[in-house]
């Protein structure tokens, strides 16, 4: 992902958030972060690290106790621009039933953009496009309660993207899905990011999902402790394990091969990169054997 915009789409400046109560909890502690147009960012961290609290600050579902969140030129604390902020940043949560409000799929997808007062033709185009992106066009007249968990989540995703947000935030949106449901949702999200240029923030505990992102942000105890491309972040294996986090399966395999003495980079994060490294190793070994045979 290349940054074509000179300014971030969203920026957090020294954000703190305290949940009030008899025993207040400081969920965010001085978080500063920039999110750029078109990028795909994965946010990972152990339970209680502040990931979901961070996600809810991105479209003003929560407001900072201290510090500021800016969406474009709008401060999320300014109620005059709440609609602008939420039109710019769409959210998909873990439980799709909490987001589905209509009794027919296409009516549910239309709910958000219809509230924007769009002309009928534009509303129809958006619903058609969103259902096509998530692969649910054939189910448009079905009642949502007839659908599987993965299909419901794709309907919730369609409802969010029909608003045409510039940033889509998925807060553990695949956590409760089976592998097929997860794959379908991830494929739709990757299409939005790669083909449509929609920025994506994925809050996840699946390391293989995080490895697909342009950038990985690691949170621990309410703070950002690592931030960089996947190969660099997952190169800090011991630090990640100390925070209770795993490595992506491919990276775990690369680490094991490296530990066994094979000259494989231990911070590989994709199957393609691992296959390429093994092929290079085989070619090098073949050349070495050939040289030894003819020396």
C-alpha cells in the first residue's frame, strides 16, 4: 500500500480512556496512531489490551477521556460532525444479530444509506453493489434469521459498506464464524481493500488474518507496543509470546525450519514467501551438489 494522501484519514493523539465505576479501568493509555487512506491495518493483542476500546473510538462510539481523535478534519468530540464521522468510518461487530434490523436481507442493507436520504436509484445501486461484493445477491429476499452465522455476518458487512465509508472497522467480526464463514468474510474484505481502495482496520486474535494486512499494530495494557509491517512485527517472536500472542502458522513453521539449521528467514508471514524460500534453498543445494560431484 502506497500512501498517496499527505494526511491521515484518522489520527489519535495521546488518547486515554477510563471506564468509570466503583473500580475505574484505564483501557487506553496515551495511544497515538495514524490510519491512512487505502491501507489495511490489523490490531492484535491479548484479552483486555484495549483493542475493542480503540475500535470504538474510531467512529465516536466512545469518546476519549483525554486526548483527541480526528477523522479527517473533524474532532470526534464535536457533536456537530457526528454524522460525518460515522459516514466516514463504518463498523462491523462480532455479533451480526445485533446489527441486523430488518426482516428481509435487502431491506437491512438499505437501512443505513436510506437514512442518508439518497435518491431511490442511488440507494438501489448501493444495495446491489454491496450484496454483490459480499456474495449475497442470491439471498436478497431471504429473512436474515434463515441464514447461517457466516451469511448473517456478510449481510452485516454489506449494510456497513453500502454507506460507502472510507474506513471499515471490523471488531472481531470473524471470531464466532466457522472456517468457511471466516474465509468468505475475509475474501469480501480483501476485495474491498484491494479493488475498491477502502481502508480497513481488523481487530482480530487470528494471527493468520493479521498477516494479510499491510501493517500490524500490537496492543498491550492499553498501549501500542509494536507497529509495523507483518514481517517486522512477527519477527519479534519472543516479545509476542511474552504478551501471550502466537505467531501465524506459516511463521511458526519458518521459525522451526530456521531453528533446525535451514537458512530460511524466520519472519516469513505468507505461504508464497515460504515456498519461494524453500525453492531457493533447493536450487542452492542442487548447485552445491553439482559442484561437489564435478570437482
